[in-house]
């Protein structure tokens, strides 16, 4: 997008497109530019397009998107860094991010400074639309992708950062000392704060707005956190590859995708899913030319809404984000259970603090739960609530014990037990040690 005068720049911060047709035209134009640039300058995509017999000139608008081959994270990880970066890029001048490694292998992600600032602007626009004020004191807790710019030194959108390795108790102490207006926090750290701190102490912090993300949350938990803090709690769905993808809308009870920054597809068997049907999330980062991500699988599962509600925020919508593909449990009977369903049962069980879910066999799930300080667990109550989310034949075991997450990293909520020796019939039932971004 080229900003020719202040009126066009102001429009970017409000709602840059006046119609769906205008947005599609913009997405199609950016897509064509991206594909042609990648085919000439990025060896990985040059080779991939040749293998798919794709002529980049065939990509003229958004209707040609289906012609482009899909790309998995494994495809990119098998290529060297030089093959994935635009020729002639000065890597020393690039901004580097690293994926969390939740799929087993972290990936280096490079962008030019201009690309990084533009993606930051899209995230900032969403925050301003949701209530952020220019003079708000912001605090980032448990995140490692904060971008500091010159306006911060002038007192405009000032931001400070908490060490990602702090415990919830240490984070609470820092919140009391720094008294931020707006809190951006990793969702698992927010969960710890809400569960381990009396609500009146959280309200005394005077926080006006909370943005959470990085790990999977449920609507029920966000409402609980909102009640505890006495302010809106809004979930941001993003990835290091694209920055912000979507945000939880307080008006229409769905997630709005950032359509002028990224094309989001929800696919099953290579085609777009029907409304209400779950599928795999594929993204095309429209502003990433240094290291492109074109029809790239994030490894997440989501669904489009069934209704066609018009919302003040505009753009596309997601109804649900169900977690990582590796977390989905498919039982031999064909029943499919998404991790959020089990999490909902655990979040609603009194006294549960940290937890982990282990798949021990084709028909067995073991849940390990750590009680909150000063509280006792009802293991039978936890078992009953979680069993309601699973097929009748599944044996659910619940154990009480301390859960240890690696400080500063996304917690491992689910894992496959080493004792689970599966065969081909059971292989689709395994879910890995990953969490949503």
C-alpha cells in the first residue's frame, strides 16, 4: 500500500478499504507482485514453482490463488537459509525472529526493517481500534517480539518489557511496581495470574486493557480473566512468520483476520472448507518479500463462522481457533477431539492450576493436574468433566502432581507418552508436544 498523503495514511488506521471488492483487488495485486518477486529472487520458490509447472504470470488476481502449490513448515526447514531469502539481501541488516520450535525445530525468520515496521503498524492499528490510547503505559510480559521505535522515546505509546523467565508471583510484583495501563501477556502467564491471585488484588492494579496470546485460550477463560481484572481481555492470534493474523472481536464474538497484511485460507483436502467446518490454516504474508511465506501451513486448525454478521471492524472472520494439528486426537472409532474441548473441562474444574494431558494408548488419556496454592483437587470431578468431552470407550485417568514448564517458553500442555506404542491403525491418533501460537 502506498501512502501518498495524510488522508490515505489516516484511512489505514481506521478502515483502509471501503468495500470487499476493493480489498480483493488489493490482495490480488499484492499476491501477483509477491509471486513474481519470489519466482525471480528466492531459490526455494523458484524451484517450487518450476516443479508445479506454474508460470508466475498466470497469477493475476485473488482468483488465481489456487494455482499456487501449498508449502509446509517441513518443506521450508529442509531448505537452507540462503535458499529461502531474497537474493542480494543483507542479512546483517534484517530483523530476525525465531519460531517457538513447538513442532520440534525452531525456524529463523528474516524481514527487512521496513517490512517489520509495516507488520508492527498492522498490529498497532488493531490495538488502537480496540481501545489503546497514545499515552497509555504498556507492559509486555512473557513475550520476546517487542519492537521499540522512536515515538516511544517521546512518550508516545511507551512500552516496557518483563523478563519472559519470571514466575507469576514475580510478574505480579512487577505489575504492582510499574502500574501499566495496558498489559500484553502470554496466555499461560495470564492464566497463572488469574488462578493464583485474588481478584481484588488484580483490580487494584488499575489495568484498563489486556491483550493475550501465544498459547491456546478458551472463551470461558477469557471471560474469567476479564472478570478478575475488571477490564476487556482480548486474544491476539499470530505467528512469528506473519506477526498478527487475527484478533478476538468484542462485538461479534469471532476473530477478525488482518486481510490487508495476510491472506488466510482454511483448507481441507486442498480446498476451502464450508462455514462451520474445521480445516488447516494456510497463510500468505503479503508484505514479506525478503523471506516469503506463500500458501504456507501454520499447523493450526480453525473454522469460519456460519453466520454472515456485519461488524464495525470489517475484514474476514474466524469462528474458532482449535489449536495445533498435532494436538488433535482421532480415536480408532473415527471420533475427533480438539484440545480446546479438554482444556474447557480442566478450566471449569475447581482448584486446577497447571496441567498436562498425555495420550497413553488408542483408548487411554492420562491427565496430570497441579492444585492451586491452598486448594484441593477432586480427581473424580476432573475425570468426569474431561470424560464428557471424549468418546464413551476412552479410559480417562487423573493424577495429582507438580507440573514443571520450561521458563520463558510456551508450556507443553499435551504430549504423547513414550509408552504409547502405536501401529498404523493408531498413528493418526497421536498428537505432539505443541501449543497454539
